[in-house]
């Protein structure tokens, strides 16, 4: 003991020094995040500057615009930046929204089940199952989607009549909104379940008992007291799941169809069988164009939009949780 | 502190009596209140049925994924695939295996966690033990949260900017001043950011669960804060460090976007010429199992679904092994009583 005392008191590992070193490291990580944000927006700027708000609007064929951007870098010094991303944004909104909605409802039921109603053996099975589903790599979900779900939808769910009715516009092969939403739901629901059930477990037992004591049955008590007071956790889990869903690129690149097409719900239910391509997969599919300056700016502008929307959802979640502070457990 | 640890064994916290597993605070009254659903109204009972249905559905999905990949894996996985590199060819019999992808996954996982673990532990220690000034601590917390929320494809694009800069040319291939920017160094560095938030969260939880009096006892015998952290706090929350590392590993081996962008669209190692042994590979492009599965799927460039299944099966085995390891650590820690809940 005595031998190493001088060492531990020595200047090399003195508290101030360690604190300063750790503090510097922490500052470095914060700086890295700032650098990331600045870099992405600086690289994205040419695209936004040329398009203005029209970047977010519909207009023309996205594939043709991307081709023109890529050609302009090869042929002349005049770079073309024209890019109207609405079909991609719309596809992202539909897929993310659909998946988050389904996942939210089912995750609520499953977490209530795990925490309150499942028999011991059932929750002992469900918890590892949820953990497993959350840890399966997205590319495996993508592979199963492409080789199992997509052919199933293409061969069995979509009728010949439906295929013929849109034959001139788009071909329905099974790569569809439906496949993307279903697989994405399975990917994000486990994340929600694990956060929701932590929240439900932390509800003050006194509140639950109070309600039970008033003669309200366990089901209603759970939903009116448990789920309500676990709302901060529900918001947190949903925000995390939305961030994951918006950013998911590889799995969606495999099964969403990779056509810059905007499915229109006004066409009736057939729109869920139509292919599309969200923002993330557009980056993955065109990554080999990264070295051409105008294309680089376009891809970074997509990344900037992803980053911005993820940040906005976090902010919204933070504001929502602030207003629910009274439910937070000490 | 060179070899002090060999001379005097680190002070460890005497095991706290294990918390009763079936008795998480607050839950026991509820579990005790046995109430059948017989007296409930119809809508409540339908709700409970939905709970059961969804719970069973999740189990069924998990079983289906495992069984389906197991069947396909057994059908298509040949042992020689594990040590044959991918080759060009016209049919699935000519194209070799995916040994480079398998080794690539191992290399990337090792490098990524080697970067993320020390940084993650250091950040967690700073947040819990130091955390001054408070403003910086709050900023750091939000930063870690933000990093967890950044889509990995955005991290990948950021990586292309950093690693294509001439200053970092020594980490990848460069010719005539143009830096290629795709290498194991680049991919592993960005992947470590993916693992970082998980490690920080896990280690923080561990440090927070150590009672205050343990630290005070250590200060009372004259240990500095740094020594206390190193000798007492970190050894005590070893299970949480291990859990964080394994969760991080799972995310690293499962990530595809960063690999596709930063490791290169090749299926073989592409070592850089004229560099010493490990570095020629690490500075070169490569591939991992996730990238192989992506490229070998029908939407990729190779389109060899059978090999994609085989590689996905190997990947799934790795994930299952990591899950099992987390479980074992969890259980052992509970037995010893250093786990918080």
C-alpha cells in the first residue's frame, strides 16, 4: 500500500490533472458533434442555395434531376443543382409515420402486458425476445424482407387487376410501402417496448394501489394511472424510435423499391403496394457519385435534412417531457 | 501506479446482499394483487386478449427469424465459405466464400470497441464523478443523446469528409495528393461513435448505483478521487462496463451504412502497397458480413441469395452469442449483488 501511495498522490495522477484530462476529452467529443453539424450544413449549402425552398417541393422527375446533376459534373464546368425532393420526403413521411404509429400502439400493449399482466413465465420469455429483436442487424431484416416478404406481397397480396390498373405508371412487384412499414415496425417496436416498460415499472406503487383500492380493475388502473404517469418514458421511447426510423437507410434501400415515386393515398388502398424511396436510401444508392461536387452537395443536403429532422424530433420530445415533469419519479 | 495492482489487490466493495429478483421496488404489491379478468367488462377483456396476441406475435416473429435463417443457413452454409475469399464468377459455385467479410467484421469490431470503450468509460466517469462546470455536464449529456440520435448514414458522410482530408491521408490509401478516404481506420472510427452512447449510458448507470458511502470510505483512507475511481468504482461496475461494451459491439457488427460508405464497395481486402503488415490491411478498403449480405441480396450488386443467407446466418449467430453473453454477465452480476436492479 505504502509503495504506491506516492504514485497516487504524485503529479501524474493528481485529481486536478485527471479532471482536466477528462474534461478535455469531453470537450473534444462535444466539439466533434459541432464539427459534424457544421460540416454537413456547409457541404449541403450549394444545393440549398441553388434550390431555395423549392428543394422541398415537388416538380419534375427526381431520377432525371439526379442524372442531370451527375452529368453536369462530367461534361462542363457549370454544375447543375436543381433538385426537388418531395417524392423522397413524402416516402420518408409515409414509411416513418406508418411504422411509428403501428409500433407505438403495439409497443404500448406489449409493455403493459410484460409489466402488469403477463404470467411470470411469459414475461421471462418476452423480455429476451424483445432484446433479441432489437439487436438483429438491419441488413438481416432487409434480407428477409427482400427474399420472403416482398415476393409474398408481390405474388399473393397484389392482384393482377391492381397490377394492370397502374401498369403505365409504375410496376407493382412487391417492393412496396407495405413491406417497408411492416419490417420497420418490427425493427423499432422493440426499442419502444424496452423504454416503455422501464417507465411503467417506475410508476409509484402508491398511485396504482390508490386506484385499485377505489375498486377500479387492474386493466383500467394500468391504462389510466400507469400508462398516463409513464408518459415521459413513452415520449422518450417514441422520439428514439422516430430517429431510428428516419435514419434507417440500408434496410429501406433493400425493400422500399428504390423508385423516386410518391404514392398517393387518394388513389385508394393500392398506394400501400406502390414502391417509393425515402431520403436515407437515396444516399446509400448514390454513394458512388460522392466525388462529383454537385452530387456531393445534393447528398449532403439530404443528410442535412435528416439531421435537422432528427434534431427537431428530439427537441419536441424534450419540450413534451418538460411539460410532464410532475410525472417524473424522484 | 505501474505495477501496483499486482502488489496489492484492488479494494473491492463487499457484496451488497442481492436485491430480491422478484421484488423490484413497487412491483410486488401489484403482482400480489391477483385479480382474474372474469369480472372485467368485455372491452377490458378484449384489450387483454390483444396484449396476449401481440406478445405471442412478437415471440412468433423472433422464432420465425431464427428458425428460417437456421434452416437456410444449414442448407447453404458450407464450411469452406468461412476460409475462402470472395472471387469473381458467374455462378454461386464459382464465387468463393466470404472469409474476407468475416475477418473484416472481426477487425472492425475490435478496432471500433478499442476506440469507443476507453472514451465511453472516461466520459461516464467525468459525468458522474466530476461533472463540473454543471453547464458543460449538461451539454455533454445532450451531446451523447444527440450522437445516439444521428442516423448512421449521416455519420458516414461526415466520415468521408474527415478521412478524405489530406491531413489524415496516412489512415487510408492516397495517390498523388488525392486521399481515398475509405479504410478500416475510417470505418472503425465512425462506428465507435455508434457504440459510444450505449457504453456511456451503461457505465453511468453502474457508477450511479454505487452508494455514496463507498466513495467516502475510500476518501477517508486517503485515496484521491482518481485512485478511488480506478481502484474501486470501475472494478465494482465491471458488469456494466462489459454490458455496455457488448451492446456497443452488437451495434458495430450490425451497422451497414457506415461500412458501405467508408470501407469500400469491394468484397476482398485491398491492402495498400508498401506499408508494414497490419497497417497495409487497415489502411486499405475491405468488407464486412453486413456489407456482404447487402451486396449479395437480390437488390445488391452480386445477387447471390444463397450466400447472403449463409452470411446472414453467421452474422445472426454472432448477435445471438453477444445476447447470451449480456445475459450471463447480467445474471452473474445479480448473484454477486453488484447489479443495481
